[in-house]
C-alpha cells in the first residue's frame, strides 16, 4: 500500500473517532442520562480546557523525547479506554471526569496527526503543500461517515456511539505504530517551553488590532460549541410533535449537511479573500452565525425542514470564513519568529478559551429557558442569534483593517 493511502487511513480514522460522538453526545446526555444544560455544556467545555495546554505539552514531548507517532498512538489507546469506561457510568461527575480525560488525550492528536503526516510525506519526498490537503479531506469524510453510521444504526441516544468511537480509537492507536517513524529532531531540542506552548505570541496583544482580533476569535470560537452540544437535543424535542419526520428519525444525517457544506466553502475562500479582504470575510462569518442560529429558531423537521437545511448550509460559511481566513490573517500579520506560536495562540483562543466559554454559556442559556424540564428552543436559538448579531454590529467599528487586493492575492498563494 502506498504511503499516501496509509496516511489517508490515519486521517480518516482520526476524525471518525471524533465524529462518532461529537454531534450526538448531547442527545445521549440529555435524553438517556438526563443531564441538565449546564452539565451538557460542561462536558463539551472539556475540549476547551484540554486545548489550552495539552497540544503544547505533548508537542514538547514529541519534539524532544518520543516519536510523534508513538505519542499519538498512546493517546488514542488511552482515549479508547476512557470511552469504554464512560459507557458504564450514568452519574454526571464520573462521566465528566472520563470525558475530560478523553479530551486531554484526544485534542493533542489533531496536531500530532498533522505533524506525522508532514514528516512522513517529507521523508518520502512528497510536496506537503500539494499532497497533504487531498489526504486531509478524508478526515472530513471519516467524520461524516461516523455520524451516518451512528444515525443509521439508531445510536444517537445510546452509549453505542461511544463504543464505536472507542473501537476506532483502538484500531488507530495500534495502526499508527506501523507507520514510518517520526523521531524527535535535534534542532527542536532548543525550542523553549514558552515557544512550544505558543505563549511568546502573546506579545501580539500589544498591538490593538491584533488584540481585538484575538478577542473576537475567542467570542466566535464559543459559537461553534453551541450547535455541537445542543443540535441533537433540539431535534430530539420534536419527537412528540413530528415523530416520523426526517430530522427526528435521522438527526445526524441532517446535521452532517453542516460538515458537507464546510468542505465546499473551503473552495470559495481564495475568491472571497481576493475580492473582499479579511475584515469583510470575518463579517460574513458573523452574519452566517446569526443566520445559523436564527434559522434553527424558525425551523422544524416538518414544514420548516428547509429552514434547518439552510442553517446547515450557512454553517460552512460561518465556520470556514472565520477559522481558515483567521489562520491566514495570522500567517500574514505575525513575524517569522513567532508565526508558529501565533497559530498556536489562535488555536488557544478559539478551541481553548472559546470552546470553554461557549460550553458554559450555552449550558446556562439552555437552563435559563428551561421550565419544568421543557426547553423553549426558539428563545434559546434567538438568544444565540442575538449574541452573534451583537458581535456583528461591534466588530466593524473596533477592528480597523484596510483591504489591499494585492496583499489578498499574496495571502492566497501562501
């Protein structure tokens, strides 16, 4: 088997592990375990906690002492064990601890997956910029397929979704040990702890424009966790009114349109960057988040199904225009000495602080609009839409950036 195909398998399994439960775990916790909104949000916030420091810590380990593929394999084997154990518990405190442990070992593997792929491709004399993106696309395919498997097997409300994920994690944990070794590089031993953790990039906060950008990165990162945590429970609440509707019978299939849209909107970013520039693209992303939540509030799985589908479609713009264009902006603005650290800081603000804030905020909002165990989902989604709308209104007045078509074109080619 060619090395490209072997890396495709690794990337496929990497996100299959996550897709098995990320979108449907909220339904399992709400319907089967009876957790509150704050409790569900707390579990999703564990990924934010883990993203604050674990990628940096295990990056140091892989840089200095242990092969990256071995670190990745060990993480997935531990993750498989935590997920299996999580299927045996029903109390919140124990479940939370297990999912926190799982987040601590899973979140670093996203970066390790990229590092191993880069290293192996370079060893085999491939062009990383040209050859890695087609490989990474299979990660999205794995995520979507995992959602479909859990949905079609009727496991969106059951612990089986965690069993599926743990089996995939076990297979991947063993599989990566068969890949070509990715040993620590001698030159990386001099890498400081501050650099490895991305902390030296905090100097960018001295620039007002960059400080504002990172703050909004955190606030938009919070939006991502909202539908991850509560999209499933929202669709499930229609079970009594529209029991035979597509969205109720197959919530993961409906929600997976978001991931499909995400892969398509990636292709439009070069055009939008060249035509409109980073500031307008960020505003487009915020408007898309407003629509994402508002359409959820207006739609239902029956006559309002088209509104839910539109919400899934605009998610691609909401996510990609913020995450990818934001990463490109950081790449362009940060100096060469802290470019990698700046990307790490961007991840800390979005997947770390943003995810933590989003998990807590969304749980509080859901509980606020819950009376006698019944959620007022329309008010919940409109509250989230209002949150995104406030960001949309404020951002253009506080973030100052002059778009220059030539610079956008250059950014496109980086």
